[in-house]
C-alpha cells in the first residue's frame, strides 16, 4: 500500500478508534489505567506562538507536528515499506517510538538555516538534522509581499504532501538492515530523520529565496524542519522492534502508539 494512502487510512482508523474508545470509557466498559484520556492534547502539542524570531503560525506548526506523528504512528503499527525493491517487506512494529513535540528553539534554528537559501542536492550522513522542501513563487516575491504570503499559505494547505515526500524516501534506497543506517542509505535520510525513535522534538520554518543577481531564475520558498535531540548516525538503530510502546520509559499516548518519555 502506498504510504500516503496508508497514513490517510490510519488517520480514519485513529478517529474511529478514538470515537469507540471514548464511548467505552464513558460507559465504564473499559479500564484505561495505562492510557491517557487527554492524550489528544499531547499528540499535537504545538505552541500557537514562538515569538518574533521566525515566521511560522500556529496552524502550520500544528499541521507539521500532526503529520510527523501520524507518520511515526504508521511505522509503529507496521504499515511502512522498507526499501525500493518491489517485493520489499514492511518495517516491523516499533516498541519505543517517541511522540514528537514542537520546539521553538528548533524553529529558530530552522529559520536561520532557511535564511541561507541553501538546500542539499543530495543528503549526506555527514550533515544531518534538517529536511528541506522548495516550491517556486511568482515574481516579485518577498516575505513582505501579501501576494507572496498568500501563495506560500496556499502551498502549506498541502503540507501533508510536503511531509509525505520526505517520508516516502523509505522506498528510495536499498532496505534498511537491522534498523541501522549504512552507507548507501543516503536517499532515505529524510525518512530516517522523521522515523528516529530517539528524536523527541521538531521545529520548522520557511524563507523566500532568490539567489540570482541579476535575477534569471524563479524565486522560491524554502521550507526546513529540524530534529532533536538525538540525530541519526550510521550504525545506530532508528528504533527497537516490538509491540507498540512496550519499551516506553514514560507514558504511552494516543491510546498506546507513541511514547512521551520521562514523565
């Protein structure tokens, strides 16, 4: 199944699961000693305001975080294909997948990166921590131009597709062996950064770029998401195989799929 379709199906499944789950809890038919009735709030715990250092708004933060955690939930449940081979099997379920929280400091760092207007033609394990996406804009383009702002916001309406492109790199290289990145897995770095269980935070930002002087090419918006704390490394597994949330050292949220650590 296409990973984008799988996540859409998953979103419907989670909605239905929450509806039924809530009814069972309300009727007293289900004991939720290990679940959190307020876990929806944790699942999409993003701030409305990160101050004046960057240019994101609360809705974009919310959607970026939601899409990241939906993808991670799909991995936890074993819905993600491993490698580019047509007969490739799915990744096994994950037992220790962290729930990502939105981090304003990472947003500021992502904005500083976006200000440089440089995105890699190819990803490398020597320089990890950021995922990049670009979209052409109509000239004249500026962060202070209302028409440009409207164009960017229109693009962000499909932020699920932006993040899906990163996630779909899981099928752009040879399969990941023992969950450990190796030389040759560079094409799937965007996926690996999103799927790393030890990563607990994400922050995103954007900038309008036009590197030509005089301008001969189209301006574009550069969107960057940065990840912390632990980043991917060659030879270090991105997660542990096992039943969902079974090795969580904190609290399992979203009804037992992702882990908020050290609560």
